[in-house]
C-alpha cells in the first residue's frame, strides 16, 4: 500500500520487531480460510476493577463499543464513538486534528482518564493533563470500554467522571494480512496494513495507518483557507508464552500528527504544528488456578511543536514513566480479592514554562462478593480503596462501594448503585504557576434501574470542591473555596424487531445542575442531548444504519450562547465473499450549519468510503 506511515522505517526496535514477528509466523499453524482474523472477547471487561471479568459481575456502569459497531457506524476517532454514549458531549476547534474536548456528566476532558490497553494516556505538556484526543484514531481498535462514574478508587488521579479504555486488536490463530484504503470529502485519503500471527510460541500484531485530509477552515467561514491534517499511527503488540502459566509481552504505539490551524484569522496560512506520542513498554502475566499476577512498565514520550502566526514558535516536551504490579485471587466461586501498586513519574517543559516534575505512588485493593440468591435476587457487592502519595502536594484516599441486584421474581429486572470519591491532580503546567495548589476533590453516587436491554435509567450526583481555576490577573491557577454540584439523569434502551431484522436503540441525557462554584454555566455542555440509532440487516452481508443526534443549547466563553442542532448520519456496510468488506458513511445529511465552539467551523454534508481486504 502507498499509505504506510514513514515512521515505520525509523523505529529503534524495528529489527527486533521483525525478527520476533518472523519467528512467531513460522511457529504458527496454517490459517483456516474461514478463520476470524481477530479474537472475539465477548462480554468480558477489564476496566472496572483491573481484572478480566464478565460484564455481568461488575457493579460499575459500563458501556462497550465493539469493533462491529465501530465499523458499521463509521466512527473514525475515539471522540466520534464515545460522544454517542449517554452523558457524553464533544467540542472541537474545527475539523480533524484540531484541539478537541470531551465532556462527561458535566466534567471536561481533564476529568476523564483515557487508557490504551490499560495504560493511562496523560499528556504532561497539556494544561489539563488530557490525552491527545484529536489524534486517537480507531483503525487498530478491537473495542472501547467506557466506565461512567468516579473510578479513582481503582485507577487513581483524574478518573473523576469516568474511564475510557481503548483495547487494541489481538491476533487470531494462524497468520493474517489486512489491507485497507479509502477516501472521501474534503480531499480525504487513508490507507493501512495489518500483519498478525498466533501460534504455540506466542502471537504478534503489527499495523500501520496513514490518514490525510485537506479539511476545511478551522475558523468560520468553513470555505476560507483550509486547515489540513495528516496522521500516521503505528502499533505493535507481541507476546511470548514462557510456560503454560506465564507470558511476556512487548507493546509500542506511535502517533505522528501534522496540522494547520487558525490563530485569530480564518485565512491564516502560517500557523501549524505537529504532535508526536510514543508509548512503549513490557508486561509479564501469570495465571495459575485462582491466582493471577501482572507486572507492567511503560514510558510515554510526548512532543509538540507549534508555529503561531501571532505568538511565533514554541515547543512542548513531556514524559510519563509508569510501573504497576497487580494481583487477584479467587477465594472461592463467590469471592474475589485484587489489588496492587502503581508508580508514576511525570516530567514536562515548554518554551513558556521551566522544567517541572512530580512522582505519584499508589496502593489499592478491591473485594467482590457474589450471592446467587440473597432476598430473591442475584446480588453483587464490591468495595475498592486506594491511597495515593504525591511528592509535591497533599496525598489522597479514595473509594468506591457498589452493588448490583438481578431480580429472580422478574427475570431481567436489575438495580445497581455506586458510592464513590475521586480527585483530579494539578497538571505540571498548573502546578508550575502555583505550588500551593491542591487536587480537586469529588464525592458522589449513581443509581441505576432497568429491564434487560429494553430500558435503563441512571441518576447521578457529584459534589466538587477545591476546583482548579485560572486567574487572568496573576496568570496563575488557584483552588476555588466554593463547592458546586453536578447531577443529571441518563436513559438508554435497545429493542430488536426481529420480523424486519431491525434494531432500534436510543439514549437521552438531562443535566439538572449545570453551574460551577461561581454560579456560571458549565461551558460547552448541553443540558439536553439525545441519540437515536436504526440498524437494519438487509441480508447476512449487508447492513444499513442511521443515526439522529440532538445536542441542546450550550454556553461558551464570554457567556456566548451556542444554539442547539440535530444531525442525521447514514452508513452502509457490505461483506463481499469471505475476505472483502466495503463501507460508506454519509455525515450531516441535511448539511446543517452548527457550532460546538463559538466561531469555529464544523463538517458539512460529506461522504466517505472504505474498502478492506483480509486474508
């Protein structure tokens, strides 16, 4: 393919990757022509309690977006996919590659912990410690596990509103190759290749993807000077089986993004930047009977360079070093103990800030008990507790206590709830302006009730104190002394009409409280939002889909109102034979003109297509 990322030829470890992959291919059995390329993990989740467990056995509020849904609905980025889940909303300073923000239950991106295969993606160069959301594409993703509600009791800092775990694809038995390419509106082109093998000695998967778009003007009007974007993503994951009970894995993930943007002028042709994110590490796993152990170490390097038409050139460099030891032990069929230790070190520097760093050490534990029949219901209890020690500011203790009950008298009816606490740590940028900063603290709860997949209602309430705010007079951050509350209601449901091979699904979110500690509106978060999905299986090989997305009124900086909008998106996927797949997506069918950020453009009516061949 002509769209392989150039960075694939410049990896320091490229020789070792090729040699390991070659050895595993030769060790693998011959591939079956009808074999599925990637493993189907079903409804097993790893995010809520850091253990592999059936989704049914977790008290957490979990949503899983699988590879089939990603493909059939044409999601391109992590933000595309999760912004269709109840409680989430999204804002961007223009098109692909532009600065973006994700919101969950009224909290911004800095309060949502994003993981890649269980490894936190925190950008030490970002003022809010957020991941590089605009650059996270989905070509090598098997599923996205989303856990709503505070999760600091198990994951530590910044898991305030929830956790998003991006789980990458793994190799299926045999050796496989996948080629893909596509294009569409705004002179958009993409292509990629995946090589994978799984045998007795181990497995590996190596993928490279290139995406390039001419796009449109970041600032309105949309047809002003275009601000293009290029993304090269490289991913490797390899495992060697040391014995029947243990294995050693290596992983490497690299993103290189080049983007143009507008600095106060829609015809700005000078402002541009690049983003580089490299994550590498190793993991050891041990499973024997009731005992499971995992040790992991990783390093994440993030570099950004900007050339601004108004401010001139600037550079940002960050590094996150992590080590984790986790263990779980099943006392019996009903009881599970788990826990571990985390070490994190964050370092960063920029043109505008001196070098700064801090360390974080955490210890956590969890207990889960399942009673098959307690007062007429299958009942699950879960308790987690975590203590974090920081080198620079106050230490924190957080918790999560949860339950779930599945009624025997009315099969399918369930209730669940979680009581929790969480915190957001100051970023390196924030701490450099005020070394007296404390972490933000949140306490809250959520309660859910529902019947099968037909309907689920969730009420949530969170109380925030010591909010980290910015003082434009002193150019520094401070902790606000006031407290405020965010609460709301989520509704979601799914109904299959088997007679016409159609599935209807929908969700709705309403925020009751949407003001900060100063009584001002929470910026860019709608009070009401909703999604409706219609999925129709025309045949075993053809799928048609439609999505109606409604986003209510919001408020932007300067208390500027942003109007509500409704979008309609269509999708078509078809399998041709065993190995070929075609997909088409039509975005913004009625060409609505809307804003997610005041003054910035959004995508008009656009059409994209993609072809993938697997063998």
